[in-house]
C-alpha cells in the first residue's frame, strides 16, 4: 500500500505471536528496507513504513525466510482477534487457544473465503483477567459460564468447544451467501439470517452495549507474563530489535502482539531492560491515541502524534484523548472521551464522539486545548475495548 512516506507493509503475526528471532528479523528488515519505524495496529498487526517498490520484494523474501506471510488474500482472511492472555492466564477458558489454532488452520486453506470484506474479522474470547466481551468481531466465539457460544450480529448459538471452529467457518460461508458487504459487526440484523441459512435456530441476543472495562495491560500480568506498550503504538525498529533480543535471553523467547496495541512477553516477570516502551500502568501516554498525521499521510499538515504526546501529561486520569489528522479518525474509529481533529486553523473538538461528528468547539490552539483539559471539561463514562475503541470498529 502506498502512503505519503513510501510503501506501507503490514505483517500479521500468526495468532499475534512472534518468536524473538522473527521479531528481530522484522525489526532489522524495517531498518534495512524501510524507514526504521514500526507501528502496532489495533488488530495486533505490525506496519512497516517507508518501503519502496524496489525494497518491498526483498522484505517479502526476508519475511518468508523466517516463516511469516505477507499481506496476501490468505493472510487477510486469517484475521483473528484473540484474548490477549489466552493460554497464559489460568482464568481464561482453556479451550481458547486450541479453538483459535484450529480456526486459523481452517482459514489458511479456505480459499473460497478470500472474497470476504477486507476488514472481516473473527474473534475468540475466552474471558478471564481480560473479561469476556472485550473482543468484538464479525463472528465471535465466546466462553460463557463454562460453555461456549458462537455469536454473530444479533444471534448466538451454544456450541461444543471442538465444534466451534467449523461453525465459525460455516457462518463465514453463509455470510458470503446472504450478507453482501454489510459486516455483522455493524449490521447486526443479518446474524439471524446467517444462522438460518445453515438450518440452525439461533437465539437472539441483545446489543452487547458498552464493552466491559478492560484492565490496563501494562506490567506484570496473570500467567507469569509482562506487558509493555509502544507509545501511540509506534516504535523504533532498533527498540523492537533490542526487546526481541532481551526476550531471547529471558523467559520464553516469545512476543505476543495484542489487539490493544500491547506487547505481552510470556515467561517474563520483570520489566525488560529496554527503552522505547511504556512499562508503568500510570504513564499518561497510555491516555492518548493519534494517527500517523503528516509524518506518513498526505491528508493533514498536522503532526498529531507529537501533539498527542505533548498533551498527554495534561489529560486527566480516566480520560482518553484521540488526536486525529482529519475527520476519518483512522487511529480510533469509535467514540472517545475527547477527540481533537486537525483543521485549517488549529483543532476542532468533539466530546464523546467519533472524529467525523460535529465538533463542539473549533479552532483551538495547544494553549486552548490545555486550558480545556485543566478546566475538567473531559469525561470518561464509557469503558474501552481491547482495541482502544469505545464502540465496535
Ligand atoms: S485520520 Fe486522516 S490524517 Fe490521520 S491517517 Fe487517517 S486519513 Fe490520514
């Protein structure tokens, strides 16, 4: 994909997980073939920037050499959002990881599903420390009172754990027959029709409502693991390389990229001796989110990332601030307590809204934004999802 700073390449770690060797290789390739900047997306993918038509094929070869795929159709349809602590947290249902692995294996060979919409995603939500309901997907397997359900749009059906992957696959096939391009995550009414297409009498389910509050995934976590966060989801390739090498010599030698833009380090019980990552759950940088802005997108002249980090210490505890280069709101498609949208003169402000909604204040400069943050005009009344959003993406 072409961006203002060159080609952008996305890498999907299988079920979010990379070996330390793979992470180090990606970091080195980002330096060698790109501009040395790496982003962790809200789906737990890695985005490398600044590649060129000449360097991108070499990067693809390097990826394949360490057992990873690129961004072809097969990789896209294997998009699975997984409970961040699956297989680690003793309170997360023990079937979670086996279901996700089986589903991934099914999707790898399901060429007939390549025509699914680009953002179509499946979820496996095993609950535990990260509570059930934080994973939002088009088709979601969810642990519920020791049993499993498969939910899609406005419908759900109980399912034995070992039958869950096949049912999710059949629902995806049914979507291609009856769903058109309206994803069940956004057009809930098609869920019942998808189950009916399979001859399954599903139960209706209420709108999920706000996602349950998710604990901050930074620092020591249940299941003997440690979590770090790249500020704004961005990291220097050299920092990722150092983190990977540190993991190789401590703990399990694995890095798990999660939908919440967190990197979980299984087997680690202390902070890595590496710079460039948030390790304190009270760090104010965890309260802000921003798109790439003018550093990589031609749609804005604002350096929204720099402004977000500059404003972070002024954002009250419990409030989330989204700074967007334009109304598209790429970094946070859902609602946020406060959203600043770069305009011709300064920032426009939306409260408890998406970036595209009508602002309540216009033309704020940084001084004005700071004053507003200190006047207590912010509110935080909606818990956020694992991907940082307050409504489904
Ligand atoms: S929100 Fe606008 S400025 Fe920011 S990355 Fe998306 S299109 Fe570009």
